[in-house]
C-alpha cells in the first residue's frame, strides 16, 4: 500500500493499474507510451518495490533475531538447569507437597492438625 504523499491525489485503483502495467512491460514496451505515463508507472513501481524490499529486510531481520534469541534462551536454560536444577526440583516438590496437603483438608494447617 502506497502512503507516499506524492500519490495522495491518485486513486488506489489507478495506482494498482499503473503498477501492474509496469510489471508487465519490458523496456521496449515502455518506449511506446507517453513520457508522462511512463514516468507515472516508474514512480509507482519504484515506491512499491522499495516498500516490498523494506518488508523483506524486516522479515529477514525478525527471523534472524528470533533464531538468535531462541538459541540464546535454550543455552541459558541449559546452563541454569545445570547449575540450579536440584534447587528447582526441590522447590517444585515442596510446592506439590503443600498443594496436595491443602487439597486434602485446606484448613488443616490453620487448625494445627497438619504438619508445619
């Protein structure tokens, strides 16, 4: 979609037609049309192609950065689990024990009936 102020007074339908014509014509075909129309076609194609290239660059950047991020996260998680894996396991086990006791009798710990 063109947002260039140069095309503000041109209808979207006409811009689309000019772009399609520009993509269909070869250089010798452009020579056969008037210079104003040729310049309009070239302007529309140049702006739209610039936008398409910018989108491709952003998509590639996102893909590369995303891969680097996932690899770094995986490496960090691996180092974290190697260093603190036992602590995390004990913490999970304690949470599970507390949760199991509370589901049996949720108020037992408050009344002092359950283990501390």
